[in-house]
C-alpha cells in the first residue's frame, strides 16, 4: 500500500516538473529565436487595417456594463423559463408560479426602464 502511494505521488510530481520544464523551454526558445529590431512603425497599435482613432486605453463607460448586466440577467431567466415550460403540461399551480415569475421579471424590467438604465446616451 505504501509503495503505491509513493509511486502515485512521484508520478504527480513528475508531471508537474515536466510541465514546468516545458514552459521554461518554450520561453527560452522564444527569447533566443525572436527577432529584436523594433522601429516606431512596428510599435504603433494596429487595428483592422486602419489608424487608431483615439487612445487605446480608454476606460469603458459604466452604461455598457449596466446594459450588459441586464442582458445577462434576463437572458439567463429566459433560459430558465424555457426549461420550466416543457414541464408545465396542464399543471395549474405550476402555471401560476411561472406567471408570478414572469410578472416579477416584468416588474424588474419596468423598474430598470423607469430609472433610465435602458437608455443609451452618447
């Protein structure tokens, strides 16, 4: 029993050492083989074949994150509704529960709309 445990631990340690050695070899090969002749044109940011319109490090607007969060929230809840809808099949109590859930979602959407979270201001 003790020999099997030692053999398993040595196997895992060998995998860790092999993975670490492989990563180090790849980084060393990159350092030795990559060309090093930068010029101002190579150091400029390049995007879609066009010159950059503004600074590359502009922080994202919080409006985008609010819209994205609402999208993910309602998208996940729509998926849950599709999963539950297949199990209703004439069950009136389940239909009332799902209807209550949909009303709760509609209330949340109305609240977000009233607060102006869905308006995109430029």
